C-alpha cells in the first residue's frame, strides 16, 4: 500500500478515523492468524506466570514476536507516519478476540481516558483485522468528529461482558445514527485517534473476530500519571526520552521478556487504575479471555 494521500490524511483529522486500508496480503493474513492460533494451542496450558489470555490482551508486543512484527510492518508504519510524523514508537499491542456466538462487547469509550497520556494527538491506534470484521462479528463503530471533544466523563461498569479494563463506557448516550460501522476484510486496517468515541457489539457470527490493535506514539507524547512508562522504537529517533525503550522479543515468552513484561505491568498500573473503585481487571484472567 502506498503512503496515505493528502486527502486521506485530511479525512483522518476531520473524522478522527480512517478505513479501510489494505495492509496484509491474503496469504500473510492467513499465516498471521495461524501463528496466533498455534501459539494458543501450544501455550494455553503452559506454566506461564499469568494466564495466556492476559499476554495476548495486554502488551503482547513485549512477549509475542507476531505482535511485534505486525507493529513494525513498514506498510503499517508508512500509514501511521502520515499522521504522527517520522519518529514512531509502539506503546502497546494487543489481540482483541471475540469468540463466535459470544456476548462480549466493547462499550463506547475514548481510548485516552485511562492511559495517563492526557488529551494528546501524538497517539494513533492501528487496528488490523485477522478475520472478517463485520456487523455480525462485532466490528467497531466510530463517531465521526468526536475526537474534537476533550476526554468526556466515563462510567466504570466492571461488566463481565465488556472487554475493557474497567468495563468503561462514555457517560453520554450515542445515537445509532451517529455511528459509522468499521467493516474490514482480513488484512485490512483502520486508524483512529485516541479521543474518538468508539465501541463494538457482540460476535453473533460462526467465526472468531480477531484484531490486532497497535497503539503508536511520537516522541512528543508524555506519561502524566505513572512515574515510568515504556515504548518500543520502530522508526526514526527519539530526542525527548519520555519513555524507556524496550526491545522486540526474539522468541515466545522468553524469561527476559516475561521479566520485562512484569515490570511494565507494575509501572503502568498506576495510570490504568487511577480513580478506580475496584481492582482494574485489565490484568485479570476473566477479563483477558477475549
């Protein structure tokens, strides 16, 4: 895929999102899904410090080479560079998986609400579909122009069917007419701003809905809550030093990567748990299962 056109870049800043972008070939998409599902088969009952689902759902790029490779793909970086500029870091990567005929949803929310990064435009999320993202499978819904709002009030529902860390939902009603369905074929990608209101419904299809969400920063971004935060440099240089740099993993769940993962988990919890009345379930097995 060529780099974004000027018209595409303008549309991103107008709407707060952009889709669909062709990234992976059909063969690459099939191979990526197969690698993920083979990892699930091989490691589900392994003696890992945390449940496998947690590693898939939180900072997968630290311990899973597949997530790091997707995050470093030059085609993805070319698109993100058009939004954030030439210096790019990965703050997190995670696999969002909704099993077929399941009740899990993602409540309408703004990503930046609980990340400790403030209301920054120095962050963008790339969401790569590894299976069909359709209304039946629970594709994302975006609200056009909503990134021009500040961080709005959110309610913590801690619902077992909401895949977000606190079951958070924006404390305003979003009309169905204001939602845009983000349908993606396997191998396609969307981009969205951290303040864009979005969510997704249940997967009532007979296939898994699998997406890889990659959170990119440029070096101007700052962690405002936690005392220390981390990022993986993937393009250009960092002249600010706002984030400790981490390497891409060389193998699945190596001892070094698992130790780094635990350190990041501890340091980021301060931001993610800010203001929560209960334990933030982002790191709990039942919430990470999908």
